[in-house]
C-alpha cells in the first residue's frame, strides 16, 4: 500500500461552494494525497475570491513531495462555460459528470484509493440534457454493484433501508430480500472499512412503537423480525426491531456500531441535529470508499467566503481512514466485467 492513501477530490457544481471548499482544503496538510478532478480556472477564481494562495499542479508532473499547503494536484476536466458564483450553467453539466466518472474510473483501476465528492446541483445536470437522480446512483451503475446510503458523524452512523421514496411507498419497498441486501452490505462495510470485527447493528421498526406487537402495523412481525432472527443464527449481533423514538437515546447509541433506519426522515433528522457540521454521506458497497459532504451547493453563499468547510474536512478524514482499513484487509477495487 502507498505510504498515504491517494484520494480523488471532485468539487461538484462549479457555481456552488464546492470549488472554494476545495481551495480551503488545500490550505492544510492531510494524511492523504488529494487529487482534484476539476476545472483549473474555476478553482483559481475561487481562490482569488477567498484571497487564499493556490497553485494547481498537473498531477502527471507533480513530484511525491508536492503536497504542501497552498498546492493542489489536478487532473483537469475543463468546463464548457465560465462558472459564475451562484449561477449554475447547464452547459457545464457534461464536465461535472465527466469529473465524477473519471474519478470513479481511477478508483476502479486502483489509481486512487477512494473518492471525496462535493455537492452537485441536480436540476442543472438535468437541464443540461443528462438524466441524473444522484451521484450515489451514478457511481453504483458505473461500478455495476448495489449500494447503501449511510450518513455518519462523530456520534452516530445511520444507514437507510429506503432512500428518496414517498412515505406511502416505503412499506411496499421493505421486502425481506431488500432488507437482507441492505444489512449484508452494511455489515460487510462495518467490518472491511471501519475495522469492526463483530458489528452491532440496531434495526429500527417501521411503525410507531415498532408496531406494538401488531396493533400499529405488521411489518415488524412479518418482515423485519423474522429476517433478524435468521441472520442472528448466522452469528450476527442485531438489536431490534426497535421503536425509533427511543433508539437514539445517548445511552443506547453507545451500544451500537450503526443504526439501520427504514426510511429517510426516520433516521437522518436525528443525525443532523446531533452534529450537522461534521456529518458525511457514505456510499457503502462500492469497490472503493466514497464519502460526500452532507450539504447542498449553497449557491447563495458561493464566492462570499462564508461557507463552512467542516463537512468536507470530515469527508476527507473519513475517506482516508476507510481507504487505510480497506488496504489493510487487502480489499482492492475490481472493475465491472
């Protein structure tokens, strides 16, 4: 393994805060080698707006020691149109997607050990003629694998059984096969990337009070509990199904390695309340670590120098740890055949 993990850093929407957050990341030393997949002019414009020093070094020509504060290794993915702060340009949709896909390809080839991504503006990508629902879906299709979304901060890790679904669609989506797939991906990631030999996972119920023994819904009795019991017979340490309203009490959280929530707004409000600034978004199941910031493009803040870099810094630190752990276990990326 390399002395330090090599991470692909993708700024995201060029009109948002992503480029300036990358400039802020360049001002400090990291326990990883960062390589930005992006547009040189956009990065330099962000640095000028922040009055911060920045030298973009061609990655192919940079020496091993060229990672000093104020410098960024760059693999240039040029934009079609100039990026103006706060004004997304659909003509740049193709280059935004090309940066993501180029970084993902580098990870699959083993040229990078992981990927850190900034926020992308979905409406602008679609306005540029590219059907786009989210970076998680793009990376899963690119790698040819199934994935699970997990958000984490210093207090709790929350994985999602379902993601962006209307509430009325959630019960039908919660099949035993779907939940088992999610749990197996989560369990493997906790072992291989977080280094937890025997993960302890709390699984929430769907209904209030976890169904109250069938009085408030039968999903717990008919789907969740039987699956958990079957996996326990394989030696898994699973707690639940638990009532969601008490599962996040601090004393209980100390006994879990992760929580599996049944739907988006069951688990994520608690996580974001407990530490939004340090929260990150992880895509579990990819052949490499991918960690994203847990905030949007913040178009209204772009260019003003007030955007908080804490989530990006946490994403870099988290991806570095995950890459080291994967490499320690010998888990190298394998491209789709």
